């Protein structure tokens, strides 16, 4: 996973991680998966300053927007 985070297209990796977080945020079959996904996103955030010129920010913001649309804002965890 670390090699993917470091060597693949960072835009796609961030978008896929956010989509996975949206999909598995309330899944009781995999309770630890959202934590793992957030850890991967945090790891990517450490190198974001180096690769910000290569990122497609519109795709990333769209992924985050879609995530924010599906979460339950009444039950914040």
C-alpha cells in the first residue's frame, strides 16, 4: 500500500480512498477499514505540498463533495 501511495497518480489515489471511505464508513463487516483509509489519506497529506502542481484539484474536491453529501450530519462521529 505504501508503494501505491508513493508511486501512483496521487489524484487517483486520493479519489479512490475518499470513495472507499464513503462506501465503507458505516459497514459493520469491516469496522477498522475506515480508520485505515483515513491513515492512508493522512500519509498522503504529508507529501501534498510536493505534488500539488500535479494534482487535479477539481476531481479531488468533487470526491470530497460527494463524500460530504452522503454522510449523516445529525450523527457526527
